[in-house]
C-alpha cells in the first residue's frame, strides 16, 4: 500500500534560555537570539512516519515546517533519517503567529503539496505547550484526528489503527484516511541520523515558500491573524524562607498542621 505522509515539525528555542532579554517589545520571542532544536514530540512523529515507510516501501514522507531561514535544518534532520523531502514556510508575514495563525498557514501550504493520506505531528511544542496546532490543522482540513498517539499498530484497507495514551492507561482506536495524528511524548524516540544520508543531503537546497507562494490571506497570518498576545514574560525563582528537619511521628505532623493552619 502506497501512503503519502506529511510530517509537521517545528524548530523550537531551547526553553531553558528564554528570558526577558530574548523577548521583543511586541511580546514575541526573538528566536534568532536563542539556540534551537527540533521539537522532541515532532521527532517522535517522524519516527512513526519512518516505521510506516518501512512497512509500506512505496510510501513517501514530506516534512513541512514554518520559521526563519535556519528552520530549513528541520527538513534536513528529517532527510538524514529517511524522509524524502520537505518545505519551509518562511516570510516576515508569518512572524508572531499563534496556534490559530500557524494552523492556517500549515493547512494552506498542505493544499499546495497535493494529496495526502496521513499527517503526523507532535502532540505539543516545548516552547508553547498548547497542544493545539495538530487539532486545529485537522479541523481546517476537515479530516478526522487521533491525539496522544503512542504507536501505529496496523493499517487495514482504508483505515489506520492507533494505540493512544489516556489518563488511566491506553486505548486502541481506528480512523479512516486521510487523517491527522498527534504523537505523544511517550512514543518511541526518533532514530539517529544515517551517515550516508547525512553526506548525501547535508547541502540540499530546501524549497522555501512565502505567503504569496501558498496564496494565503495575509490577514490570517502572523500577528495579524493571531488573537493571542503575550503580555510579559517573567523568570520566577522560588525562595525558601524557612527549612527544618522533621521526624515522622504523629505528634510532629500534628504540630506542623497547626502551624500551617495559622
């Protein structure tokens, strides 16, 4: 069975390095001032796509990402591991996009990429942790979605079977094609780079699309299309006012509870 697979992946700042000094006046992050990585959950989504490709060798994997020019490295990292190609959405009009504007841009670009069977992405990105983009893309495309996926178990004629994480365990569900699947952080980590593919693709030109190339509405992109606004960012360091060493006797615990009640 031949599958057309799209993986949505994001280059994210190292969240340990975000501070007031890395924020712009409009409340968005100056990503150029931060070290970056590929979002971990998105790499797990790529691993599921690669496993599908191993089971169905005629399949193709295309990666779609959005960001500044250096985000082309997201596509290259996927190529090093087995993806067939990819696209970068990069335009100043995309800057400052929240989840709503991001999902619009991605869904619009996917319309230019052609037919697809499965769209895979991470459950959430570590820079925002909203877990909204995958579901919003599914809504914009008008296709079913499965969230919190841990593993793709099987593909039958016209449908895909998924094990997904829920609060008190796991469940197995199925959905028809085409569909969007968001992959949980409990899924298998992505495989390492393949040395031969790294040498073959490290200088590849990555196709870059602007807002004009995907024929998107500028009013629905970037800050203009984002109802969310970041007011301020603060680094809060918890301060310890008092510390004590206690035993585990009932009397000591009762005395502490009385102090807390006061």
